[in-house]
């Protein structure tokens, strides 16, 4: 089980929670959140996230990460337009603390 503040990810059961409330995530949203939480506190680039979540053979745009981050924020943030859990680090990537 990975924890970042009140967010928990159970890698074995592939379930995510805020406090005791389960969050329903798509496969990619779960993988993105788990990758961020495995690297809690570190800034992860879009390219790194693509390689970890989508794989090295992904042939899409790195902005796919931005779209999935937005969807994930809608599920884990109190106010997705002012995130406090999943941070953007301008010019570098994303971080969860």
C-alpha cells in the first residue's frame, strides 16, 4: 500500500482511496497515480510517465499525460482547478507529495 497524505493506493487489489472512500479509476489513471506515488516527492517528466505508464513503444503525444492528469485531478482533488495533492512543476513535470 502506497500513501501520500490522505490518498492510498493498494497495488495488490488495484484500488485507490481518499481516507476510507474508494476512488474509481481507469487502468491508466491507476497506473499514473501509482507511478507518482511510488516516486512521492520527486518531479516526474512527461517522458518518464509515458515510458512507465504507456510503455516505450507509445506512439502518441506526451500531452496525453496532461489529459490523464486532469482526469485524475477531477477524482482526487477537492478543487481540481487549484490542486493541492497532484502538483504541476512548470517546465519539468508532475509531483505528488
